[in-house]
């Protein structure tokens, strides 16, 4: 089964930056979709970004202009650079992946999930 491993994250003051990284062993010859989701305490899981196998990125309005994503297709790594962080960005960040297209990128459609990595923004 496909495995996803997250790294990075941590704690930072408001206005700071953090990075999270996701590495997967998904076969690169397949059509695929990878995504970052996050979940804050007491809130529903929300999509941050998803990216398809041709590099199209789709972002949540809440992070547009602050977060960027880079992909390494050869190594199947998806990095999320988070800038200008605020306390509302605090949560558990999950990497997800699925075979096929990103047309339906709701979290329930993803087949594979990382264990999650904590991002904390506080003064």
C-alpha cells in the first residue's frame, strides 16, 4: 500500500514561516493527486492545497499568497512552504494522495494519508 511520510512543521511566532514535507512511494507512472489538509482543534478538516500529476495547484482562499508548494516528481515529494503564519494556521497538517485526477479533491476521496504533523503558531 502507498505510504506517506511527513516531516518538518514545529512551532513559530506569528508572522514566521515553517515548512512541511511529504514523501510518498506512489508510482509516478500513474495519474495521481496529492494534497495537504489541516485540522485545527474543534474544526473540520479543510483542504490547503492539492496538486495533480501535471503540476496544477489549487489553493484554499485562506492561504493564497502566503503558502507555496513545490513538487519533486522524481522522488515524489511535495513541500509546503508556509509564510506569514498566524494563530489560525495552527493545526495538524496531513498529507494525502490518491490515484487518478484531482477533479474531486474532497478529503473523503483520498485513499492514502500520512500520520499528520503539528504546526503551532503562537506568541
